[in-house]
C-alpha cells in the first residue's frame, strides 16, 4: 500500500477537524483516515465518535458495514478483485479461487510475508473487460490465472 502513514493521533484529529460541522461527516472522515493510514485503527473509532457526538457503536457499525473499510493494516500491495455479476459471468469465481489458493489467504487476508492483501470488490466499473481487478488501484482487465500471476509478480 503506497504512501501510508503510521497511526498518529494528532494527524487523525486534524482529519476530524477538517470535517467539523459537516453533515454526514462520518464517511468522509473514515475514508480519509483509511487513505492516510491504510486502515481504520481501533483507536480511531472512539475518537471519531467523540468528534461527531455519536456513539462508538454507530461508527463501528459504519466501519463493519461497508466492505471498503479495513480494520487491520494491509499488505504492501492490495489486490481488489471484482465479485459482481458481469465479472462472475466471465470467470471471476474461478479466478478468485486461483488467487486465494496462490496467495494462501481468504478474502480480507494478507499473505504471511505481508506482501499482498486480498479484498473483494463489488463492481469496479470495468465490466467490459471482465474479469477485472485493481492492484494497488491500477485496473487490470480480461484477467485469467496467468495474467493475474504476472501482475502480482510484477508488483511484488
């Protein structure tokens, strides 16, 4: 995961301060926290709840409801594989099975060496090039096991 910072309370507070008084600020704050730190640390949840004057359960519920948020640091590279219908119809299920077997992890898992985190995505908007994935935010389409392996080898 390129350009992420180590968890820092002061930096997190600055992010929350940037959204002070904005209606519906929980999602923008959470997205920014994850963009900056690579994940939503447990320590951020009570801080965000206090800043927005809502319960910790409400913030925790948002974090756990949305698939895009992760609660643990990702690996050096994030492979986001499309799980939507168009990609499934073009072989994404078998491709995902291959990725899980090759990497030795399940969804939301990180390889033992910390190199790759495997995440499911639900429509990447790359339907015309199905099956598709994002590797560190870079789109890869018309994937098959060999092309996926080549992309992972090039990244790692």
